[in-house]
């Protein structure tokens, strides 16, 4: 019987038998199994792993990976209307040019050997975000909106010394799951219903559930369902009446045309900067922000890094660096407010480039274009037989729900038929919001032309009413 051939993996440096033997000799161990002897026998995997034969040449490996990648269908060769917290916006070439510079790309977190302007870049990002949000303090970006919302809730709990939070029921189920996981077991989460006609937060339900035990009320504007809630000031007033904080999640790109949450009573604002010059990347393009007023009770509860500006010993020069660093887990792992590890500072630099390029007028014009195009799409889609747009009496920004309940066809089949025509349909939210039935979340941004929207409408009409499935 042939002996099993020993394979020396070119991409695993220590797979050479002689190297392994020498390493074991150096640490005084007879064999590899000795290193694992503390693991209980019943927890150890004793069979052979069912792995394919290794690809030993660079050419073979590259060919294999390219074959896998060729199966992907992207938004480059398809028309995408997918909603649901990750959006296809135009990314200016300069955003990619700047964030791929080595001094930024290799130093996105932690401390680089040399700064090369990273602290200043993040300070400028925070300053522009502060202006957009009408807030004084903005953190270095954290993982994503879910983590930013979770930290905002934890901050509210520490500030108020209360540990019950009310959250709008129209929140993304994925984000709610992150919040529950991150805030467990110290924070009790209670959901507030939303009005089935308007999609806005149900004020009656809010009033019935809020109490002096409530640390904060968290809602999103625009919501996950794309609805602009004009009750923000009322919601904040109700929260403040009971000594709770008002927390608002927001898509920053909407603030070109909507007033910032700070103007209607928000104490902490959070969200995601993916729309600001960052490509959709299977979740890797997300980055959360948190913003507050410049008050000690807020600032000292941030777990993440804050960058400020100060004068130096050289007249006319300024330095940029950490503010109140001792409150972070970087300074004190045990007593830190929360543990914050690898951040998404690279995306903060990217968003800073985007904001500087667009400027206040550009952000305003962008918001106007998105609203105009999404209103056109709403109107045209509602004219398709069997299609209904819920919550039409409310205003929408960028995203909206399309109801297919009266078509007799389910969303999955509709989306498969659309894909055969080179179109990504809306995100299926039938399982996320079963009370809405057979529905999708559609998204319209500045990248969609009138021709794109007309193509979607025509294709959907063929699928639903002309035997297209």
C-alpha cells in the first residue's frame, strides 16, 4: 500500500517537515499532539477533514479563485434596486485614490510608525460630519450602524443610570439582533409599534410603555422602511419628560434636505457612513458613527476614539490627536467604558474626502435628486396592476416598500425573474416583517436614471401581468 504523500504547502511556511521538527525541538516538545493534550478527548476531532486536494501552484490557485469569482453577479453588469441599509451610490474616483494611499490603507487602526496626516484627516472628517449633523462631537468610525446604535444605547444607560430602552419596531431586524446581543444582559429592550397606515412610530404605544425606568427612546429617521417621521420633536419631548434620552439613527446623506436630529431634540445621533463614498463590499463597506453635544456627560461615555486639534510649541502650527484617551479600552482594558478593537477609520478618511468634495451645496443637490427620482419610481410602480405602495401618505427618502400581495406571486420568484433580465429587485422583507405580507424594500439613488426606472417598471409589468414568470 502506498504511503500517503506528504504535501509541503507553498502558502503555509511551517509545513516543511524539517522546519516542524526543528520548531518542536526548540520548545522541547516531542510531537504536535503534545501541544493539544489539555483538550478533553471527547472534544477532539479524530477523523480526517473532508478537504479537497491543495492547489500547489500559484497559477492553479489563481485560476480556481477566478472561477469562483466569475459566479458573482454584481451591480456593475446588473441594474440594482436593492434596499436594506447597504446602498449603491456613486463613488467618486478620488475617494478610492485617497483611501488606497499606503499611509492610510496600512494604518486604518492602531498606531502606524509614522502618522502622515491620519489624525488630521480623521479630525477633518469628524468636523465635517459635525457640521452635517449639527453636533459638536463625532467619533472615529466604529464597525457599522448596528454597533454604533448599540454603543449609543449603552452610553444612554451609563448616563441615566437606567437600563431599559424603547426601540421603534420598524428597525432593521439585523440591527435589532446586534443591539440585543451587544446590550445583553444589562439592557432590557422593548419594542414600540409603528402605525400601519403611515409607518411612523406609534405615539400612543410609546406613551403606554415609557416610564421613569426608561434610559432612552431609539428610532430611525428615515426608517428602515424608508419613511420620514415628522414626529421627531414630539418623540424627543416625551422621552425628556421622563428623564430619558432621545437617540436617533440617521442616513447622513439625507441631511442635505432634512433637518438634523439635533434640531428636534436628539441627544445622541448615530448611523452609517457607507453612502458617503464607500462601495458596497459584502458588508465590509459599513462604518458606524456616533455624535453628541460637547458636554462632559456625553463625551466621557464614548468608548471610541475622539480626535481634536490643539496648538503646538511652534507658533502658527497645530497638532491633532486623541481627546480624553483615558476613557477608552485602548488605555485601560479592564475599566474602559466598552471594549473597542479594530475600527473602521479608513472609511472615515474616505467619507471625509467625499464630504469635502461634495460640500454643503453638493449634499443638498444630491438629496434633492434622490427624492425626485424616488418619487418618480413610486408613482410609476404604483401604476402596475396588482402592485401597491404602502405608507404612501408619508414622505420617503431613498427607500420604500413595494407590496406584491395582490399579484399572486411571491417576492423570491419575482426577484428571480428580474435577475434573468439583469435586474436586482428589492430586498425581500416578507420574513422580517410578516405583518406586511409579500413585500420588498426598493432603493433609488442618484445612480438611477429615468431610463433605469422605466426599465424596472416595464420588466415588472411583463413579469406580473404578461406571463413573465
